[in-house]
């Protein structure tokens, strides 16, 4: 009797993360951190959303950012979901999304656009690049309800 076991058959993935990001980036407005600073000055009514995990958020955030982790964003944006966030009730409100490097934010921006949001911007390079260009940082952001 043969004691060797064949490895389980793995379903081949047809899409990579890189391809999903590329697809999203083709449909989403991405601005670098310097452009985001100008965009925020021109859109004082904008909602700035920090999509990072709670541990990342506690390390500092953009001033006035609200913390809505990537994993719950669609629930927060769905007006019929029990965990909806009233700050996302207006689909025409300007939104600036950022994460650590810009990957999660471009995917999130794409999802929000597909949900009907019309003025969504993703920060290319994310919080990492924001710090590199000397962007203002709130070192002690407000406590997150997701912590």
C-alpha cells in the first residue's frame, strides 16, 4: 500500500491583487499627498476616512480623519445596513480615502463608486507618503469605535 498522499488540488486563481488594484486605479481618481493637501483645502466639506487597522490608526492619522477600517466600509456606507455611518449618507459628499500605502484605499474607493458615491478620491502612497512629504499628522487621534 502506497503511503504517499497527493497534495490537495488547488483551484487556480484567475485574478491577482495587482490586477484588482490596476483595474480599480483605472476607474478611481488617485492623488498624491501634495495634491491631496490642495484638494482638501478646496473641499473643506470633505470627509477624510482612515481605512487602516486600529493598531495602525493609533500611530497617528490625518487631522479630522474618521476611522472606518477597510473591512467594514461597505457596511458603513450602506444606508440599509444596521451598522451604517450617518456621515456617509450623502453619496455626493467629497470623500478622501487613505490607508498605509494606497492599495486598500484605491480598492475601497472603487467599491464606493460602485455603490453610487460620486466624489471619491484615493490617496496614492497613503499615510506612508503623507508623512514623507511632511503632511500634518494628529499624533493622538480620537479613539476609534473599532479598537
